[in-house]
C-alpha cells in the first residue's frame, strides 16, 4: 500500500515537472502573436521571453534550500497555487508590462517546483533501484515537456488566442493542490536554521547577472555591457562562495563539492547543457532559414531532440542494472558525440535526414547522464540536504543552457561572418536584403548566406562532439559512487549533527 502511494505521488509530481519545462519553450511560437496584440517593442519581447527563465535560474538555489527548512511539500503547494493564479494573470494581460511582471513572478513560482519535486522523490523512494526509476521518469517529464511545449503551443494557437498557452497550467496545478496533501509526504530538515537574507541576495544577483550577461552576448553588437555584467556577476559569486564557507548553516552547502563523483556529474551536466543548447539553437534556425520550414513544422521536426532525451532517461535504469552507472553515462555521452558529428554531414538532399538522425542520437545519449547523474547527485547527500543538492543540479542545467546559447551561438555567428567576408552579420539580415535586390542577385546572396550558415552548423557539431567526448572522459575518471550514501568526506559531518 505504501509503495503504491509513492508511485501515485510520483504521478502527481510529474504535473509541475512537465508544466515548468513546457513554460520554458511554449512561448517561442506564441511570442509573435502576443507581441502584435499587445504592441510589444523588441526590448519588451526580449523581457517577455527571458524574465521567466531568469527568475527560475536566479531563485532555484534559494528555493531548494528553503524547502529543506520549511517543508518541501509546503513549498510545493505554495508554488503550485501561485503558478496557477499567475498563469491566469498572464493569459489575460492587457499590456506588455503586465505580462513581463506576470512572467517574472511565474519564474519565482516555477523555482519552487523543480527542486521540491526532485527532493521529495528522494524521500518517497528510499530503495536505490526504485529511486533510480523514479528519477528517470522525472527527467523524462522534464525533457518531454521542453520538446512538447512548442508543439502544444502551435496546436493551441491554431484554435485559440495566445493566452491559452498559459491556461494549460491551471488544471494541472489544481490537481496537484488537491492530491498533493493526500499522496505526498512532508519533509523538513531538523537542522533547519534561519534563511540568510544576505546569501539570498548575493545568489540572486550573481546568477541573474551571469545568465543575463551570457544571454546578451548573443544579441548585443558590442560586448562591453554584457562583459561588465558578467564580471559583476562573477565578483558577487565569489562573495557568495566565501560567505557560504563561513556560515554554519549555509544557503548552499559547498562542502558537497568535496565529493568527486558529485562534482564530476555537475560539471558534465553543465557541459552537456552547453552542447545541447548550442546545437538546438543552430538546428532550429537551420530548419527554418535554410531548409525553409515554417515555425510550426520546425517545432515538430525538432521534437525528436527532447523525445530522444526522454527515451534515454527511461532506458537508463535498465542500463544501470547491466553495467556500472559510470559506464552507462560515459557510453551515452560517446554516442552523443557521434550524433553531433552527424550534423557535419547536413547538406544538400541528405540535410534533413542527417539533422534528424543527428539530434535524435545526440539526445538519446544524454539520457543516462540526466537520469543516473541526477540520481547520483541527490543520492550522495543525507535526505535533509536533498533540496540543496537538487538546486545545484538544476542551476547547473540552467547555466549550461545559457552558456550554450551564448558561446556556440557566437561561434556560429563568427563562422558565418567570415564565410560572408563581413558583408552580412546574420542569415536573417541576408534574407531581408535579398528582397531589395534583383531576382538573380537576391538568389545568389541567399545561396551564399545559407551555405555560410550551414558551415556554422558543421563547426557547432564538431565542437559539441568534443564537449561530449570530454564529458565522457571526465565521468570515467571519477571515483565510483557508493550507492545512495554520501561520500565519506561529507557524511560524517552530517552524522555528527544527527546523533
């Protein structure tokens, strides 16, 4: 009976996991229509798109630790209620400012959900095998949500107004609020101290500055302002780290990084995020601007990337029963490297099959890392610190994605400009310029620009392959995990406080 209740509780936890991931990507297709209806400027469109993700990334550390202290189920219920109400506010926004504020507050609510769900899973499933299966399902929902977000948005936009994209979350959150108190256990740490406001402020400023600076590098013509933002974020981050090492009950327990498998997986998660985000950015643009597919069709063609990760995470527990988890993770990343190299063959008549096969293989190979690696991270700490560990994992994912968009996006832009001999800064600019040229010269410009962009995709595929291969080596060289217990250098400190 208790086991059945745990699995029913897991089904309830999948609702916020799926919805938070979908909210990250669903707005991609809805943005043009809502911007037109609300009269949003380019800057306002940027904040409508980014405010949600920025707030999630900036507050996930605080919320993960806050759940350890006030109760993970309580924090999840508060976040779910706020998410439902704010989704209604966003759906019926009457101007851009109202929508930007609603999206930012949705990000605050969303930051409570991801670490709470993952930490609760560690409490509900104490058996290592069952916990591995549960985390694999959790990771599957996360990446399936990201893949299905644009697809669902496309379907809704064909029949309803743009606000329907936000209203999808309301019934799901209602189910969570009704079933959560019945099926989910409450857990809080008996070592909970007061939340340190200074640490909260430092973490928020550091993460927001770093993520925003990285994002702006991809859109600013001059890198001075983003570079200054990054330097400020790094400096505040150093202050945050120094404060955490001095506090008896820190907001983020950096002593967990003494555990080498823990640290190695976190680094690999960041690198995998870089490679996936960078290739995803280039592939979605390639499908639309080079191969000529509509945004909706491109979303459908791109869905195998998210679904590939989902399939890989679901297969991870079975792989872990047949081989060491480190072998499964490293082997999967080696497969991702091969998938990345398939993008180098994207050209001519074989372009679409090579791209589709490449992103599917690439994504499939990352599944064991996201499932088994996340399980190792939250399983390497005592239960009362699972929220903090989960927040570190989630923060690594957000940083990896932001770095991927910036670094590989900039790399592809440099390759494009070099191939165009400085005559064009972007493929979109070349498409616009071709409309004002005679037909033959316009066609020639488009052909040259598309070839230049394709070269950028090839270079991105090579770099992603190197990143995945390096991550595989890192995973293989880390010390094996010791089941669901923490590393010796971490665990005794906690055991002394619990005795």
